[in-house]
């Protein structure tokens, strides 16, 4: 079974055919999907999808671009949602210095508050980091390491940094980018880190793998990502699929409870 650790099926890109598309998942071997919140609206929509589909789980979190919308009351609402049985992670949370939509101080403050929410509610985290590698690592090390663990989503740094995260108990999220011709560094990351620490993700509707690059992405394309991981690791596709699924269930451990 294939497990998609990071998707956005609430995105408007799926408005026209969401039901038909999601009906194809289980027959195609996609046995689990975590729909990740990014905005307050996305958090709500993720809960609704998780209520409707047995194989969809929800993550609760606000993306660094959206943290200006947060306040104490909304944080309390998120805490409540974290205690629901189908919520399996806090995310996506982190830092984005590429878009820099919110002041960096504010991004850091809400990243830390949401890491604390994950600890207090016993949930793994799903971390977004763009052009902010060092600050993201430093905050995780200081505020979250050795607690509930999580996934560094759409990992885009060096193999050395990946190993540092793994030492702290984290998993590395690998998606469509690994199939791109110019993804030399990410391919090297996959080669060097232990298979036991790799999970797959779509981040759909974005980042469709080759040869569908630029198209709308969905979990149905994950075999392309798993095929690339298998090739880089010198293992069979079945082995790569089984390992990445097992890893996902280990990090999102509430699914088995
Ligand atoms: Zn995402």
C-alpha cells in the first residue's frame, strides 16, 4: 500500500472532480492520505475530508505565510481539533523566507507555539521550510527534538542536514521533485539516508513528478516517486513501497491506536 504523507485535496484545483478522483485512490493502491492544513480554511476542510473518507487523515496547522491570521482563540480551536481521533499531525508549520509574507519574528513565534501544541497533544509535526534551513533546524532542535518527531516535508537541503534531522528522530519527505532531471542534491539525499527514514508525499496539487511535471499532481502519481526511490536505493519497487508506508505509519502513530 502507498501512503501519501502530505496532500492538499481541499485545494480549488480539485473542485471539479474531487469525489471522482478520491474514489480512485483505494482501488489504485493508495491506502492512506494525510490532508495537511495550511490556512484556517484548509484546517477546516481537512477535518471534513477526514470525516468523509476512511483513508484520509488530517493535519492541523498554519503555514508560515498565513500566521498573521492566528490569535489565542484560534490557537485554542486548533488544540481542540488536535484531540480528534483522525487528526494525526500538526502541520504544515515552519518558516518561509522565500515568500517572506509575514515578518520573520512572527513566523518563528507561531512555529514555536505550534511545535508546543504538537508536544502537548502527542502529535507528530509536518514541517515546511523554504530558504530558512538553519533557523528551522535551530528551532526544532531547541523546542521539539526528542519529543513527538515528524516529517521535514518536501526536503530541499543537503544530505548532511537530512542526517542531522534523522539523528533528532525526524523523517524526510520526498515527492515529485526527486524525479526531476536537475534534482541532483535530492537524489543524493535519498541515496545517502536510511530507507527507514524516507516517506513519500505529493504536496498535490503542486509538484507533479516527471513525466507529468507542471500538471496537476495527485496521489495517483506516487508510483513514479516510489520508482525513482527504488532505483536510487537499488531495491525493488515493492520494497520501496512497503518501507515508505511502514515509515509513514510509524511517524503518524496515532493511525494505529
Ligand atoms: Zn503543502
